[in-house]
């Protein structure tokens, strides 16, 4: 009975995280009407750090932060420079250049990017299944980026598409190296934000953007920081700990893109393009194909290749 109860809790936490993530593309785009990408990064990082500190305070674990930093200050500085600083700076810049529907759809290819990066970084074998999934997913990116004009290869915003793809490299690389991170996850994420905050402050100061924005921008940044960067991570982490089937929780993420498109249409006012729907279908189809179980013969061949 306890396992069933825990699985129900896992689904509840997982769905909560997915629903929260479904709102962030709209929140990014609305916030960027009042803030530059670097300002959004700064104020969202402050909100996220406060949210994570409040979680640790509620868990009565704040005293552990100092010891964790002394033991892992190098990794905290490095990880903080990648996430949140570099990743969100690039992602927010992509959102400032692209319609929200295009940026969020391209961003969903990060899971496939992680599989491809694992080949050179972790010396993992690339399956034929992964290669086929990559072709399908990146065909979807082309459909979205060219708005269906594949033969002309004329991108709606070439820099925006490039930045969106670069954000997937940063995010995937972060999670690959995060597998070797010895820090407790919530403590580690809190240290990341604490170490990245001086970088965000310096970046804004260098560009003359340390100004107090409109309250709408601050409210948007607080929402993005507390929800997307802070509490939602803890919800997802809790779901993963409670579940007896990681795959069942991980598959919930497929609900997010469609919910996100609906919110983008309702809140941001973007007309959802047919090319976005087709490209997103290809991306999700490629990700689903990557998760298909291998046949017995294919598993044996893969095992032989790795031995």
C-alpha cells in the first residue's frame, strides 16, 4: 500500500512540475517585454536563490551550506558559471529573438543533445536508434526554424535558432557532468545560484543595465526564478525519489509542450503556426523513438560493441 501511495505522490509532484514548466515559455516572453535578457537573468537568479534558501531553511539545513561550499567550492563556481549564468543568458537571448513557440520547441531537443554529447564525453556507444532519433528531431528544428520553408532554408531568425540550439548544448553538458557531482542536489543548486550571482551582477554592470525595471518585469522575474529555477526543481526531484518507475515520471514531460503552446497562444497572443506543430511533432516523435525498447538481437549487438 505504501508503494502505491508513494507512486500517487510521485505522479502528483511530477505533474506539478510539468504544469509549472508549461508556463515558463510564456513567462519568459512576457518578462522580456520589460527586461533585457541579462536583467531577467539577474533578477530571476535572486528570486531563485531566495526560494532555494527558504526551502533549506524549512528543512533546517541552512547550516550545511557553509560546509558544502568549503568542500566543493571549485565545482560550485564551475557549475554556477554554466547553470544558471551561461545557460539562461543564452536561452533568454534566444527567447528575445524568436517567438516563444519556436524557442520552447527547439529547447526540447536538449534530451537528445545529451545523448549525442555522451558519446565523446562519456565514451558511450551511439545506437542506430539514437542516430535516427537525431535526424527526426533536427528535421523538426529545421521545420520550425524555416517556418516550413525547408527547400529555401531561410530561417525566421538565424541567430535566435543558433542560440536556442546552443542552450541545449549547455544544458545537456551541465547534466552530463552533473552525474559526477558529489553535492546533495538542493544544496548544490543553491550554491550554483549563489556563485553565479556575482557574475550576473558584473555582467549587468558592465553593460550599464543595473537599473530598477518596471514592477511587471520584477514580478515576471520573481515568477521565473522562484518557479522555473527553484521550487519546480525540488518538485521534480521529490517525484523521482518517490517513484518506483523513473520512466513513468520522466514520460510526463511529454505533456509539457502542448500545454505550453496553449498558454503561449492564450497569454502571449501568438498565433500557433502549422510549422511549429509539425516541427514539435517531429521533435517529440524523435524523442519517443529514442525511448523505444531495443529488440533482443539489437541489445546483444550493442552489448558486444561495448564489451
